[in-house]
C-alpha cells in the first residue's frame, strides 16, 4: 500500500499492514515519525503547501488531525500580470506567504521543487519565485521542506506521471472539497498532503 492508500484505510477504520520500525529522523524532505514498537505517529497540525511560479504561485493551508479527513482552511493563486516586473511579482509572492503565516499557526511549510528545465532563464525565474516563498517562511522560523513533483504525484495519485487533472481530482477527493480547485491550488494542496502522508521527522 502506498501512503495515500494507507491514509484512506486508516480513516475508514480498515486494517493496515504491519510497518517496519525505523529510527526517528529529522530530515528535510523526509517523510513521519515511527514510535517505539513500530507504530507510525501521524502528522498533526497545519501545513502550508506552496507551488512556486512567478506569475501563478499556488498556496494552500491544510489542517491534519489523526483519525480525521484533512481540512483545507484556505487556498489561493497569487496571480501577477505579465506587465508587472519580476521584482514586483517576487514581492507579491513573499507577501502572500507572509499573510498565510500571519493568519494561521502553520507548523511546516512544504514546497514543490523546481523541475529540470533546459532554459537557463526559466530556471532562474523559478528559483527566484521559490526563494521569495522560502524567505517569508525563514523570517518566521518555520521549517521548510521540499519535494520533487514525481514524489508528490506518487504519494497522492499513486503514479508519478499523473496529469494535472488527475492530481486536482484526487486532491479534491482526499479533502472532500466541494468546489473545483485551480491547478496551482491543487498542486499546492498536493505538496502539503504529500508532506503529511510521508512525514518521518520530529520537528
């Protein structure tokens, strides 16, 4: 069973396969703590998921409580028109992340890592967008974790090559969310879900 199937089975009250006990580790991008005796300690608290992009950064705050379905508290897309400068866009991203952290008692911030791009300028732009988001979290001393898109899709959909449509549908199903999510918001929520489903740290 993958992490998503195990989470669904747990919420439904079904039996889970016996886990293998591993030592508790605190690692960036690591996955949930295992208590003595091999019992998994479910992540508890709020995660701010971020899907960085210069013109359309997705953000989502999700609350995780053991034994309950994850709850989306807020989601949004930080849209910046092409006519605005890069500096302005980075400021908007930083401001949006800071606002989320001011409004909610977020425990962890989870970001989607930049995928490999052949265009050097595109890589620079994506890196700057990530930096704007990370700096807002760092200024508030929030732990930041990063996950490759492939890992996020595997944790949520069960397939690393899942489409954006599949991701959005699965995220909505996991959250029991009523309205359709924009792809950027669904991706941000997916990163937050991936973090909680695979968490193994003690921060």
